[in-house]
C-alpha cells in the first residue's frame, strides 16, 4: 500500500478513535452530580424532550426551558409549545419555564446566512443563541446545570452543541451537561415515546429557511 494512502488511513482512524464520547461523559457527570440538583433543559419540542427527560429525571430536578426563536411561524410555535406542556402534564417529569417568542432574534443572528446549506453556519448560529439564552436563564435563576435536547436528533451536530455549551459554561458560570442523546437508540426511543403520548411530530426544524414549501 502506498505510503500516502497508509498515512491517510491511519489519520482517519486516529481521528475516529479520539472523537469525544459525549454520552459517556454525560453519564460520568451525572454520577458526580448531587441527587436532585437543578438542571435547566433547553427543549426544541415535546418529542425530542421525551427521551432526554426520561434519561435525566431520576438524577436531576429538571425544568424545561422552551426558547426557540427559530420557529418563525407563530402558529407552529404555539402548537409545539402546547405539545411540550401536554407531555409535562402527562408525565410530571419536569417543570416548565415560560419564555418570550422572539423570531427577530433568530433573523438578526442568521442575517447573511439565509442561503447556507442545512446543517451549516446558519444552524451553528441558531444553536448559539438558544444555548446562550438558556445559560443566562440558568444563572439568573440559580440552576447548577444546563443542557439541551437538540443532540437527540440525527440532524443536529453534537460536537458543535457541546463546544457551544462548554463556551457558555465558562461565560455564565453554570455547569454544562455534555450530551449526545441520540446514542444508545435515543432517537428511536424519542419516536416511541412520542407515539405513546400521541405527540405531534414536525417534519422540519422550524425556521423558514428549512421549510422549503413555505419559502417557495
């Protein structure tokens, strides 16, 4: 095998082997956390939060923080929020923290990135504004931890989310719970729980740039 090809194969192998295991790190942090410590969980929707809450509820005292300015249609926003509240009423797994609806914050943060591919720089900015708002609310309300449900989706970049969470931890002084909720069939479990509770499952993230039917 040519030397260059051997080098490339070894490089790819090392990158894969050194990739952080955020699911493992989450479990280690949960063992360190005191029983019942308060965690503010940013949630994108009821179905995604179902699996995350199931994993967190026995260790933490969880509050769902529903801040999603990326959902640029008000009716869609209210529908998803209603389903989130219904899940919490039916399970009792977490409290709920009310938050304002500010799509203008999303448009300001992603200005100039309207034509970016899905999963690119626009999404990174979207993650950032939601996680920063969550970290700020966690500090203001005395939470020990903050986290997000976004990583349960196979369409979301867990490395970016954890990179941003780590940055916000340093900035706001609230511990970030590293996570990759899609691991160990987490996404599949969220689908199962959504079916059990008959939750509305949307087919796009919420922003106008992802909903191509409305954009056209």
